């Protein structure tokens, strides 16, 4: 028991210096490390743990491992015990989803905050409503990624003339330099070693592109 009390005091002394404590009704911001989801992390017994679970242990309210801790203030970085409530996963999910519910009980906004109105909503074959703004943003990201991949040609391919497509205007790694064997900028001569090296595959691709 003495050893446990000593461990708690040691953890508490390290823990509270990382907290911006304010009045009881305000959020107590965690000032140290956070995980990728925005929750504070704190090392206890050599393992990283969630700061909002540690604080409940420090104040004598240990949380059952089967339960999750709901931030009543909706601030993930808050470690004020008055703002934390252990709940089941189902209840935590229900509360999180409830933040986006409209008066009719259905979701009024997507997870990124776009409204589910008539103009911004569509329903695919599965029947669930989807956000047009999110779909368009994903499409732009996809096209940007593909465009970047098309323009990024390895230096070895360009140096050996293994890529025969025309350069993309203004693209990174555009193929404007001549083949080091035959000197052609776009394609190769019949005597070029690259043609012999690639053989039928080279000729097939050249025909397939036209």
C-alpha cells in the first residue's frame, strides 16, 4: 500500500505540471504530448496512456478497462475530471453521432461539417446519404495525385530513354532531353540500342498508344 501511494504521488507530481488548471467549470488543457487524434498522452509504468484516463485514476476514480471516457466538454485535450464521464462504447458513439443530428433525428451534417441539404446530398446504390462536397474534394485529391505521378519520371528512365511519351507541359521531370544513344528527343531511331533492348514490348507499346 505504501509503495502504491508512492507511485501515485510520483505520477501526480509529473502529471499536474503538464496541465493548465483553471476553475472547476473550465477546461484543463493538457500541455504535453498528444496522439494523432488530439488526446493527451502520459507515460505511466513505462507505457504511454491517455491523459484523461490517468487523471481519473489520480483522483480516485479508476476507469473500468471495458469503458471509454467521454469528454462532456467535447475538448479532447481537456483533463478536468468534472468534464469526464466513463461510458460504454455504444453510448459514446451515440453521443458523438448526436452532435450532428438535426431536429428530425437524422444527421444534418457530414463528419467534416458540410450540411446534408438537398444540393449537397446524394444517395448511391446502398441507399445511404453521401456528401457531394466531400466527394468532390476526394476527386480533386485523386486527380492531383495522379497528375503528380504522371509528371514524376525517374532519372534512370529519362537518362536511358525508356519512356517515350511526350513531356507534359510544365510538369516536373518533363522529358525534354534527347536519348543518350540515338539523340532523338521523342522516341528512338531504328538503330537505337533501346529499341533492340526492349524488342517487341517497345514496338507493341508504340503501336498501342496510337
